C-alpha cells in the first residue's frame, strides 16, 4: 500500500463525517474539504505520502520514509 497517494475521496470522507459526527450533508462537506486540504498540505510538506480508509473504516495516513525513520529510528 506504499504507493497509495489518495484513496479516501472527498465524497467518502463526507459520508464518513455524516455517519460518525451525525451532521448534515452541507456541514459534512465543508468539514471534509478542510480535511482534504490539510491532508494535501501534509503531503506537500513531505509528512505523508497518502491516506486511505482501513478495513475498520478509520482514516489512515501513510507517513513518508523520512517521517517513518524519525518515528521508528533504527537502534
């Protein structure tokens, strides 16, 4: 899954927010756009390479190699 750049779309994040936050379509869409904006910003800064929903329905981030090395440094 290291090649994923984005597999959780705006519509899927909107649906997720509607379900988990019990909000209307308009509110969920506004919030989802902010989430996508922040994810793209994190990718552009080199913190992550992508994002996706896992099997349990959680939004997961794929850290970049640089960040992975900082999180789990070799001993």
